[in-house]
């Protein structure tokens, strides 16, 4: 005899509904965050007078999203920091430090040994 299919529990049905509702809410919050981020970037490029207000609204939205666990707290903090630097500098992009080119294999080994020798000399 074939077994009857197992009925889904009421709690699993409820959790699925809750998850769907949260997903819709979270995606709308993230979408509005992205829109506000784009507005701030446009204001930076145009050097708009509304920049300060847009930035404050963006920071507020980031904080609310982090508080509701829609966005990780550290990601919200790093975005706030990055945009704050840009707003203070008044530029749309922050000049990054140039990346050092890797030395050839022989050179890097020699540099390592020289550095180790210096450390040993300082310890004595």
C-alpha cells in the first residue's frame, strides 16, 4: 500500500508566509536605499546644494535598515564612512593609494631576508 503524503505542519505554513512577507518588505527597503545612494552620488557629481540633506536622509535610511536587520550593521557603518569621506572631500570618487607592483620572485625573497636581518639586528 502507498503511504499518504505527510501534511505540512501549521507552523511551517505560517513560517513560509512570514518569510515571504519579510522578503517583500526587505527588498523594498533595499531598493529605496539603492535609489537614495544614487541620488547622493548624482548630487556629489553635480556638486549640488542639496547634498547635505540627501546625505543625512541616506544615513538615516542606512541606520534604520541596520536596526531592522535588513542590512548588516558593519556594512551600514562602512557605507556611512565611505560616503562621509566623499561628502567632506566633495568628490564622487576617493583617490585610492596606488597598488605596489609585486617584485620578481628573487627580489621578494631577498627583500624578506633583508627585513628579517633588520629585525634581528634591532632585537640585539
